[in-house]
C-alpha cells in the first residue's frame, strides 16, 4: 500500500486491521482538508500542453482508423489494465466501455471469478454512495440491491438474486465486511463540502473520434478558477492498489483537461481491508499518465486492429 | 467541474444583430412549414416533438447504443427533474447546498404522496415507493447533477434570478395534435442553457435549434429569443446556437424529420 508516495501524508492501518471504531473517516477528512492556504496553483498552460500532446497521438489513431470510423471510447479498463502493460489495443479495445457501471451485461462474457468481482464491485459502489449521502447502511446486501434496482441496473440485481443460497450467503458476508470497513473509512461530509458521487468525465480528442472517459467515485470541494481546489476520492473493492491509484491519476488528468486544473488531493479507500492513502496531485503524475496514454495511442495506431471500427 | 467562465460568457454575451427582414422571412417560412405538418397529421394521434424525438430522428441505423426501451423512472431519468427542483431551491436561497436541496425535494415527494396532494406527480409516487436505500441512490444521482450545474455558474452575475428547469411548449394553432417542447435547464434574460448528456452527436444543433424555434414561436411579433447554449458537464464542451434565421430553418426541418420518422408518410399524406 503505497498510495501516499511520493510524500506520505499518513500511514495506513495494517491490512485487515482497520475497523469502524478507529475513526479513520475523520482522519481521511482532516487529510483531505489540509491547509486551505496552501492550495497549489497550476500553470495555466498545463492543460493546453497536455491536450496538445494527446491530440497529436490521437491524430495518428484517427488517421489509421479512418475519419468515418465510430468513436473510440477508452476508459481506465482499456488504458490501465495490468494485463496490458504493452499498452496496445486488446481484442475488445474498439468496443470499449463507457464507464457506466449500470451496464451489467458488458461483463457477462467474463469468467466466473471476474464476474464475481464485478458484481461485488458494483454492490460495494452502491453502499459507498449511500454512506456518502446518508452516513448509514442497514442491511448491506439488501441496501445495495435496492440501490442498484433504483438505478436501473437490473442485470446486476438479477445476477445477485440468482446466486445459489450458499453463494449468496458468502456474498452477503463479504459485503458486510466491506460495508463495515467503509463505515469507518468514509468521512462524514458537511453539506458545504459539496460531495458528489459518480462524477463522470469524458474528454473528446480528434474531433470526438476518440473519447477518454472515466468516473470519479467521489469529488468534494468548491471549485475555484485557476486554483486546484477539489479533492477526489477513489474506491477500490478488490485492487490491485497500484491500478486503482493510477486510475485516480488518470481521472486527475481528465479533470485537468475538462476544467484546466486537477484536483489538488486524492484519497484511495480500500473497502476489503480498510486501508487508505492520501496524496497530493503533482504535475509529474499528470505528465506520466499523459505519456502512458500517448504511447498507448501510438501503439494503437500501428496495431493490427486499428482499421476496425 | 468548475465555475466555467466560457459558459458564463456564453450566457451573458449579447447576441449579434440580424437583418430583421431575414429573421421575419425565416420565421414565416418555419410557421408555414409547421402549419403544413399539422394539416398532414389531421386524424393522426397527438404528437409531441421534443429533443428526444429530434435526437431519435437524426440517429442513423449504424449508431451504437440504440435503445428504444419504454420510459421508466430510474435514478438516471429522475436526476434532472429532482436536480432542477434542487437548484431552484438554491437560487431562491431556500437551501444552502445541493445535498440539502435534494433532501428537501425528496421529502416533499413523500409529503405530497402521503397527503394525497394534487401536486404529487408520477415521479413523486415512484420516489415514495422506494426503500430508503433506493431513495438514497436516487438522491445521490440528483445531488451530482445539481452540484455540477450549481457550481458551474456564477449566479450572482445575473441581474434577474434565472428561471430554472421550466420547459416551454408551443401548441400548433392549426392542429391540437401537434405540439413542440423546448427544454432548457436555466433561462436568463438573454440565453437558454441546456444541460446535455451522452456523447457528442450530429443532432445536437438541431436539438438546440428546436429550443430556438419554440421560443421564437412563443414571442410576439418579430422579437428574437436569446442564444441557446448546450453544455456537457462531462467534458465542459459548449455548443452555441445563435438566434439567426438558419436556426429557425434547422429547427423546422428537425420537426419535419421527427414527424416523418414517427411513422407518418409525409409525402403520401400531403
């Protein structure tokens, strides 16, 4: 657990040792608040420079695929997968996913393990939103299913409800552990923090032929022009931690492209263990992730599937 | 998401001048086209042209994500009506944060339904039918929608408080069967802001031109409506449709296409 690199702000609890009574939510809140007078000001030209870099890389992909190819939606799953370290387009890169967690059918082709992880992830995500907005969870599995039903994610609800009794009991127990950890981890935000969950970001490149997208699990803070004033909180239900951390950097890049400034601070909460970490966003994070995406796009433009839409 | 200077500029900048004769001619032509469409639809069922119909009419067979599922209330479909109600409370100073405003609106749903109020809508009844966890999910979605809009604008810059979330209808004087809806989320003295979702699409200018058309038809004489500004919170991208003759033409053509695409054989019926 090294999210707090390069400058640790807080040492996380040992794995499996963080529980609700440790008051970690208050600690996370204090760390997110930080010193309001020391909010970083980013170079106003940073966003333009990063965009130009990505636009150059996107141009080659658009040229290779043809101008009339359908838009290419790229999210963290495509761009940051640990199984795709080469960064090139896999067999499903064209299909993409739009970061919509309600698209339950999108993962039906996966193996049981992956499907179970996706199912758990969606349930945990629902509980996280509930905790942020109400501060309480009563029956984790029932609450999560009710929340998903209200969001129209019937596929996930059906998947959970069709599990054999034993598997469902295991799911309920697992989810209860996540809920207990989250109850301790999730800060109680005053309304003035403007906490909003599932804040989607979509950045078109190449005239909209390529769309970089993602979703902040939670954003807090009041926006201020030219000053990084927002905090982003990510939720990881099953890791890997490094990938979740990188996803936050990726989202910070998208926020920079959207608004001109990144969030100034990130927190990552791991619901399975109760661990968390907090770090400042730095320009080198943004440049590193932009470099990764540019390299990915360069490989994609040269790859065998680049002409397919 | 941030207080968006470009968005504010788009809402407060004065619209450019247009030759009055050109405007009047385009408006007359649009009215004539709509009258013809209304007559052609005589005997048909009532047809309401909204941004949804325009978007659907422009969609090609090759577009992905084509879903024609019947409408159902979900957190996603409810976020805008609850969100605009929340922003309205914020503008009026009746709530201090989007979270408080959304909670207030959801509580209102419960009161109206329990009291049998005539104000209770289908949405209110659906919200009240949900479990607390379901309502929390609906509220969370609406809070995000409302916060993005609330934080994107400098509300103090408007001399008159904007009207939030009021759709405008135009009913054809030639047929009770044809009506047009112009949807805007924030209306100021000089502009109409439409919060957009989904991917950028070829139909968006036509969707926004429908707002221009409806506003123009509702105004008396040859007055021009304000600019229509489409805004994607996901990307911060803006689309501006100026109140120019071309916008009226585009809006009327969009209506024609929407009605044609709704199953009425325009040419044979004419």
